[in-house]
């Protein structure tokens, strides 16, 4: 059984920057252990496998794997999958459109807008969920390799917009850049509180409007540092909306991530507050295809 794949760099329009994801076509008949083995072989933060959808309203089904586990959702593989599906259809659409991806959290809408540097993808993530962190600021400072005083007087939270992240606010861009994470401590600490990893962030200025800088670490998933993390950005957006929005009903900013991993990327973030005060989180960016090939498997 041979499976075609393509590799997409997400949250960038420049090849070999942003966050790479492998997209494997025609994977519906492959058993789960084989998909997990392929993801381990790819050794990227995520590999996504495409097949025919089960839900009538979906355009395709996506299963997303880290090198160690299957995830119900992830941000940059969702954009990579949408890019690959459009590419298979011939790409080049000159009008906005919406794709619907079936994954573990349900059917996710992906808005696609044509731009001069290629399609721009905006993903509506799952409704935010907040959980008590059950971890101390001293533990967070130790895990991240920073000083206790580098954590401002803000709450620690586990937040999910599809994947649970421990969200840790930090004092400045310099602190974020200088982190020296203890990966064993992060793996053990996040496992104890049911989080996939830790995303640390700071505001680039006095408010979120000047943008956000962040880093994401998920060693328990075999990902020491995720270069540009869509689900981590979604969880940070939910944190900003709840604790730093100052009563706003609409948030919009640009997040920067990946410089420390040598793969800079930019994430467009939008949060909308409904009449019921529930937040809808949207994360977007460009993508570019950088590789294609065939996975050779025994029948």
C-alpha cells in the first residue's frame, strides 16, 4: 500500500519557515497503529491523514497525530489539510470559500480568502473551555527556566479550544525569548494536570492590540518546541479574552512565534464575544507547499 503525502509550511508564505505538517492522502483504510507509526516516522509536531468524511456536511475527514498520540484537533495541521485539499482540486480560487473539516472535535469551518501571496486560511476553533491549573507559579517558573518574578500577577489556566494547554503569562518578550525549558518537568507537570503541554506568552506592548509573543512546549507528545502552534494560539486568545480584554467584545491581533526554533511565523488571531458572552476563537495564516512524495508500505 502506497500513500501520497505533501508537506506544508503553515503560518508563513515563505518556504522553510512557520510550522511544517505532513498531509497524507487516502488514509481511510490504514489501521491506527500504521498511522501512528507514519507520524513517528515523519517526526513533525503533527501529521494529518485525509479520508472520506462520515458527516454529510464535511468536505473531508482529518485524523491528526503527534509522534506519540492522536489529537482531537490541532491548528496548523488543519490549515495544512485545507491547503492540500484545495491543491488537489486545482487551487487558484479567486473567490472566498469555506471548507468543512471533520475531526475529533466535530466539523470545523475553515474560511479561505485569496491574497497576492496565496490563500489565507482562518479556522474557527472549538468553544473555549477553562480548567483550574492545579499547579503553582514556582512550578511553572522551574518548568520554563525563568525566575518566579518573571510571572506577572495573573492567573494560571488550563484552556482548550480543541486541545488542553497550560497557559502561562510572562512579563516581557525578553523573558519569553530567554526561556530554558526543563522538558522532563514540563512533561510530568502537564501530564499531572491533563494538559498536552505549556504555552507561555506575553503582550508585546501595553495591550493585546500591539500583538502577542509566545512559545509552546509539548515534550509529552514528542514535540520539544512546537514552532508555531495554532491550538496554543487559540488557548492564548481565550486567555486574553477572559483576563486582558478590558470588556471588549471583539479582539484582533497578530501573534509572533517560532523565532527561537529558527522557523518564524505569524498568526492572525480574532476573538468574537456573542450575545451570550461566549467567545468564538479564530486563528488564521498563510501556508505554502514545500515537499511531496510517496510512503511505501507493504501490502
